[in-house]
C-alpha cells in the first residue's frame, strides 16, 4: 500500500499532504485481522473506490473514505448520512 508522504500533493488542488498510515495484520483463530492506523495527523485520503489521493479540503465527506466524485457516482449520500449522521 503506497501512502502519501510530506512531498506528495493533492491531485486536485496541489496542497502538500502530511501524515501517514501504518498497516499491520495478524492471524487469529477466526481469521486475519488487518489494522489501518494513523501514525500522525493527516490531511489526505486515498478514495476507497477510485484511489485518487486528495486533501481533506477537496472532499465534502473526507471521513467517509470516498472522494466527492465517487460519492455522487455510487449514490453514497444516504449511506454517509446514516453511517456518520451528517
């Protein structure tokens, strides 16, 4: 998994991106557990649907994990409202 570092920029506005994610996994009796955790505050997301990397300022719902284009394309507005109470 490739994550932005301090030299990568938002693919929409060019803002410098900060922060990282750490991915760890462990096998348990019930199967594998994968943990994705912020290692420092970050100002970006990699869209779960299309993988575009954008700063939080370029996304209406950055906490959802989806860019605005994919929220619209896949009709996720209702899901976001129900899941996150926005």
